[in-house]
C-alpha cells in the first residue's frame, strides 16, 4: 500500500511539472515582439545615454518625448536652474523604461502618434 501511494505521488508531481513546462513553452511561442519598435525604442535610449552628461540638445529632447509616449519620463525634474535632466533621476527612469519594455514586449507594441 505504501509503495502504491508513493508511486501515485511521484506520477502526480511529474505530470504537474510537465504541465507547467508546456504552459511556459506556449507562452514563449505566443510572444509577438515588434522588432521595428524595439529598434526605435532602444535607439532613443542610446541617444539619451550618449547625451546625458553632455549637451542635452534637441535630439536628446526628441528622444525623451518619444519614450514618454510609452512610459514615464520625469520631466518635472528638468525644472531646475540649468534645465537639465539630473543624472540620478535619469538612472531611475532608465531602469523603469527597460522594465516597461520587458513587461510589454510580447504584446506587439505599436507606434503611437
């Protein structure tokens, strides 16, 4: 009787683990990532990365505006004397941008106007 119960539990747990792997595989196959959006999104992050400690010019501002269409950008932090994007705020926002993309990449993100 003990052996039968043991076999039952082993079979049960094995079947549960297979089901979980199957679901994970299906979710992975259903991921529809818009490659054009990804390229544009990360291109804008690269522009910000390259100009954050330099001249925050028109390209910098255009990139911030593009990203702000999809995720939060702390524009209020730029209301300082020098009208620049503080590096500490940028680091925090950048992490949120990457997290936003990772959470939403499989939903075939479309460009907004």
